[in-house]
């Protein structure tokens, strides 16, 4: 090969190598750029995902979710429970966040969370053992209120009428659903003939917090029935010792609630009611007459006692067909643990003092001594009643 050809071949090879090296460098640059871009996108996506996971699941959803945190739950278990209930977006992020913030001391219990709560609000709630989010509306239902009065209270707070509330509590299909959801509390008894409102007595009287401006009637009722179930079933052992159904005990508690002004008198009056039932006597308690009449009166008259109703205990023997109002926990406890005595009668004067007696004769003597003549004229004497 001549020198000129050799030089030419060498130059070609050198150029080819340079071109190949240039291609390799371009490929390396492209690969590195791609990797860098992918890494950058991953970092940004990861950052945005973590940032999103730290925010509330739904800032506009203030509906309450009941969440139970069992005793002995680890942070990992709590995170899983919260994610399952859509209170947080990601259980791993929650665990990492609490570890980073060194948050510990979470308490077991029943919580009412919302999807609009921040992680810090949730953590604070879990550490304090209570809900810290401020309610949108707080409604107090006094003890002894009946369904109509409860409907009136709620209709003043929310965008539905008293009639719409009463229509819902009387909707048999809806009530049947509640019976299925609360089988240990509700029974077909509440749908028996003569029952005015199936859920009378089952809407617990207390203060309720609502985290939306206008909860549905169903949400309100379910919340109240669930609260009744929680209270009543908390005394399951005592209930099992009684030879009466839950419906009968709640009915009795509503009578005690309306007759007795304080804890001690509730236990005594409950004892009197049980004594009268055992002796096959009518209970003859005025609040049942008023409920049967469907009106409030300061004084029950003789003519009122004649109203024919399965609620009127001057008309029927035994307990009324159902409760006549909501009840206080003390009234339920009095029903479950009455004071034993031989008393069959009681009466209250205008000052609210209550007098008990074992015999009709003694009862009439107490009436003559403590009840005004005008009041006695309005009511049938005990001798005639018996």
C-alpha cells in the first residue's frame, strides 16, 4: 500500500472513530438527561404526592365518621384504621409524619372524625382523646322532650320543617332499616298498633355537635339512636337481670323521667311503679294522660283521665304501649336499680315535694294535708279511682 493510500485510510478510520465517539457521547448525554428528567419528575411527583397526602382528604366534607381505635393499637394500626375510614389519604405518610414530628401517646376510644380535618388536628385529637374541631352547629335536647318537641328544636336550627322530621320518624320503611342497623336496641315492638311515634324514647337527650351547616334528618336521627344504643347497652348486665324487654325498660324510664325531679326520687318512684305492676294495679301516672291527649296542661282534670289510649295508664293496666319521651341516664338507672319499699302511692305538692305511702288511707291523709282543695276538686279522689 502506498504512503498516500495508507494516510488516507488512517484519516478515514480516525474520522469514523470521532463520529462514533460523538454518537456515544450524544447517547450518553441523552440517557443522562432522560435519567435526570425521570428523576426530577419522580422527585417532583413524590414531593407533590407527599404534600397532597399531608392535606385533608376532602376540605369541604364536614360529615362525621365514627372511628373506633381499639386499646393497644400501634401507630401503624391506627394509620390503617384512619385510611380505611377515609380520614387520611395514606397510612405510610401518616406514620412517617408522626415519626418525623415525634408524636406519640395516642389514646384508644371512639372518635368522630371528618374528612376535612388536617393531620395536626387528627393527631391532637388522638393525643387528647377527644375531637378538637369546632362544630358548625351545636344543639341541646333537654331530657324529657318528646319527638314532637325534638322536631321543633331541630326545625329551628336547620333547613327542614317540624312536619318533615315527624314524617321521617314515622316512615315505616326507614324505621325498619334502623331496626336492622340497631337490633340490640330496636325491635318490631316500636311498630305495633297504637304507637304514635316508633322512635319515641329512642332519641337520646343530650348536646349534639354537627360539623356541617345542614345535616340531613337521617343523619340527625341515626346520631341520636346510636347515642341511645350506646347508653342503654352500656348497662347490658343490669338489663339481663331484669325480666323485661329493652322496650319495656325504656318505656318505664320515660315515665320515671316525667314524674321525678331528681335522682333519689326517681329511684323511689320507680320502686312504686314496680310495686303497682306486681300487684296488678294501674300505674295512674298523669304524664301518660297528657301524652295520650297530645297536649301540655298544668293540671290534669278528671275528664282527661277518661281518654281511651294505649298510653293512658288510668285506662290500661301495665306499662303504656311505648315510651312517652326521652329520658335521662339517671332515670334509666333508677329503672334498673329502684329503691325497694312497700310503697304503692306517691303524690307531689305545688312546691315539688313528694310524699310516699303504703296504703290508700295513708295516701288520702297525705293528700288532704299537702294538696290544696282546688287541686283536689279537679281530680278524681283515689277512693273512686281504685
